[in-house]
C-alpha cells in the first residue's frame, strides 16, 4: 500500500463546478503539500498544511491529522484550473513523498 | 516569492555522453536541494538530497556513480547524468525548501527534459 493515495485519479468538470480532490496517507508527517503541475511540467506549490484549513483565492485546503486525510477544493472552477494536482507528504528533513496525482480537466 | 531556476530546460544527447543539469535558488540560500525524476504519466520520484558542502544522500535504487550531484554553493546544485542511456530519458526537477528547517515551503524548478538518443 502506498504511503499516500489520492482520489480520484481523473476528474472532468464543467466550468463553474465545485471540485474536491482527496488525499489519504498512512505515515507520520511534518506537513502536507498540495502541488499543481501544468502540462509543460512546471510545478507550483499551492499549500503547505500541518493543521486546519487554508484558503487562497478560489482554492481551499484542509487537513485532519487524526484521520490522516486532506482535501483540496476548487470553487467556481475554470478551464485554466486544468492541471495535475499532487498531494505530497513532508517527512524528515523536508523530504517529499508524492501521490500519483489527480488529472483535472475543466471544460468551458 | 522565491524562485528556483534550472538549466537547460531541455537537452538531447547521444547515448554514452554525459549531461549536466543546474539548479539555482535565485533569491534565497538553499543548504538542501532535492532532485526528482518523472517519467511520462507517472508521479515524481525523489532521486537524491543534495547537501551544501557535503555528500548527497541517494534514494534506494538510484546509482550514485551514474547520477553525480554537486552542491558547491548555497545557491547552486548540479546533477550530472553520466554515460546516459535511452532509459535515462525523463523529466528532471529540482526543489529547494526556503530554509534548512522542517516544514518550510518548497520551491520547484521548471524542470529539464532529457532525451537520450
């Protein structure tokens, strides 16, 4: 079993829909990161969480440390949100372990 | 925000040659940098942790003599793929936490796409 699992693997939505991507993990972590990877390959760090909830624009990330679960929400989705979203676990020494990613496609 | 650059952004080389990829932190010092590899349709895999002024730490299964890492300054780490083979063709990405402490934000380079012919 992988240390970190994301669902769904693929997600297609219509513009304006509310989107949720889930991440479950099985190890102790110092933080959890949500990353966005665009088709060209570049990676942007969206959130770093160790507890609670963070919001940035239309993006919201939550984490429940006891349940070892995190969610990434996108409100009022837009085609430009189309990307791969990756949940990654930070363990010792800032090392990251990555989920398989969720391919999000938002259609106009 | 902090910026990490990589050079080159893409490279094509012949089998048997060596290729050097640079990773620079442009506006912060990085005592630690990480090198990842990503094959098509797969997630990133950590290859090694680059430590300024000391030897890199390689993940299990990564050949340290094939993937040479040098972190000679607080803003530059290099990854050299030696005697490259077609199976080394991949997308190589580096990242650096904004400080050497735990739980600091990670900044990723734009990646280097290597094709070995």
